[in-house]
């Protein structure tokens, strides 16, 4: 692992391998939720509460960089597109996270994750992959609570280059 990646991981992962990372990237999928109307207050509470890192979207990371910068590890939650890795580097994110809910054997998904992993490596940015086995039923995505599929998803994420699996 290169020095840049080690330094960035060290901003949100303790030497013992443990970390508390708060997800605050759900607004993209769920819209506004009660308690998230004032992100600056939420970020202050997360920091004061002792969290090591926060998962945020690009818009929140840039708008509230004055609150986050140097106070907490910032993991940018982005679409599965390598172009966002360049953006993450530009705004000073400490890591990149992508999320995929679906067939863990989908070749297109695997290729996109590999592409993101390769670009993250070139920037020295840690890559966090969230892969959730799921199916689409009645217009909704439903996770599949199958231990074997979760193991397959985690293994594939590691194999294609993720530094961490959520």
C-alpha cells in the first residue's frame, strides 16, 4: 500500500483496525429525513461524538468542507463511475465509497467496480465497496439475506481491488 493511501486510511481507521464511521449519504436515495435538515449541525454532532469518519455525498462534502476538513475522515459516497474518483481527489476526500444493490454476479457491475478500484489506486485513495445482494421486486430493491451471497459479494469486492468492504 502506498504512503498516500496509508495516510488517508489513518484519518478514519484506528491502528487497531477499528473505526466508527457515520453514514450521512442517504439523502440521495431517501430525500430529506427528519433530523437531517441542517447538515452542519449533524456534522458537528458527529464530530463531537467522536466518530472517526463520515460517509457523505459530493455536494455535502464541498458545501461543508469548512466544518469537516481536518476534523474527521471524509469518505465520499459516489456513483460507480471512475470520473468521480478524480473529483474525490480534487476536493480532498480521504476515501471513495460506491454502493451496489443487486446480482453479485453481474459482470457489468464487477467491471465498473474494478474500474473505480484501479483509478482509486492511481490516486492513492482508499476504495470502500458496499455490495448488497438484492433483487428488484415490484419496483423496489429488496436485499437478499443469504449468508453465502454476502460472502460472495465481500470476496468479489476484495478481489477486484476494494481496500475495505462495507
